[in-house]
């Protein structure tokens, strides 16, 4: 039996826009937070905050008993999924540090496509011609964007390529994590999976984090840190609810605009607060590449749906 959207498309659109806004503004908040915190401490705090929130939510709903029925194999899968998600979070942060928020947000678009390819080769899912076309368009768009950034001499080539490679690895790590989560959904809900992964991640990163650095944060940096921590909870919550009220293809098409929104957020923040974040310096060729990435992502989402899922 297939899930049917509620038909409240206005609410679905609003929730999809909330998700896109969260993901578009997160790279800027992370970039600013990295000026006062190291990647390990920042990531540890985000995981610890999410673990406490999800744990309290599950306790309040009295939904903890399911963990007692898990076999050792499932616990090993959870641990592996934790390592993969940590790799995604740390890799994305390092990518933002070495390149720019807009570039990192553009590159991370590879994650859902890599997940889709994993679904084809691991879970034997169908991948139609439109999705292959979308993948080719995304590769072309990324190539144009990189050429614009490097040829313009506005970024340091070594750092830019290093950061881009790290974000690419982070996208691969997220795709592997998502495929692992897909398998775990046979035994656990997504809320249970995330609660355990957040807790494991906070515990694994604790020895490498420096919680004492939090005492030196001013009010602004505390606000940015809390925003980064809340962002994941709000974004994924809004995303899940959007799928309840609107078709997945339409939600995905809205989310495909996230890289362009991120470039707009960077430009806006730089205009009012130049010292907080550097401008992206994207030329015509770069914007054309970004648009192609958005178009390719939308094609992969829209053309990859079965007819009954578009209604």
C-alpha cells in the first residue's frame, strides 16, 4: 500500500520552504561558528543537543521498549550508520571551512543522487532515463561552477579543491548512511534510529571535543550555535511533515532550489555584515552552473517518480 498525501498542498509547500530555508542558511551559520569553535566541538554539541531532545521525546511518548528487541547485528548497523553520519557532519564542516557556504551547499546535492545510485545497485530499485539525464546535468553544472571559481582567481585553488573533495566525500558518507538507515527501517522507526545515532555520535566525539570552549562564547555565537543545533531537528521535522501533506516529487523540486537560496543568503549577509562572511564572487558561468545543478536535481526528483506517486 502506497502512502497518499493529505492534499493540504499549501501546508506542504510552507513546510518544504521551511526545510529549504533551514538548509540554505545552515552553511552560513556554520561558517560563522567555525571562527570560534573547532569542527569537532561544534559537531559534538549539535549531536548532544539532538540526542537529549530526541531522547526526551521518545521517553515522553513511552517508545523506548523497542530497543530491547534489537539483535547484536542491528546494533552493529547502528554503530556503522553513526560513523557514516559523523563523517558527513565533519566532512561538510571542513568543506565549509576550506571553500565557501555556497559551494559546499551546491556540492552536497550529490548526496541524494549517490543514495539513488546506491538504491539501484544495492536494493535493485528502478532508475529511469530522466534520472540519468538529471545526473549528467548536475555533473555539467558542477563543472561549470568549479571552472568559474578557479578561473576567476577569486579562491585559492588548493584549498578550494581540497574543500570540494572533502564535501564530495561527505556526500558519499551521507548516501551510505541513508542506505544503511533504509535497511534499519525494517526494525526501527526513523525517530528511534536518529535518537540512537545522535547519542552514539555525541559519545564518540566527546573525547575529541572541547566543551570548555563553550564558556568563551558571546551571546551572538551562542545564538549561532543553538541555531545550528536546532536546524537539523526543524529541517528534518518539517521535511517529514511536508511529505505527509504534499507529493514527494513536488517537495523534492522545492528543495532542489536550496543551493540558489544559499547563494542569496550569503549575498544578503555579506551586504549587511561584510566581515561575517565573504561574498561568493560567482560569475555568469558559475550562476549558469548553479542553475544546471538545480535543474538536474529537479529532473531527478520529478522524472524519477512513478505515475501513481505524482497524482
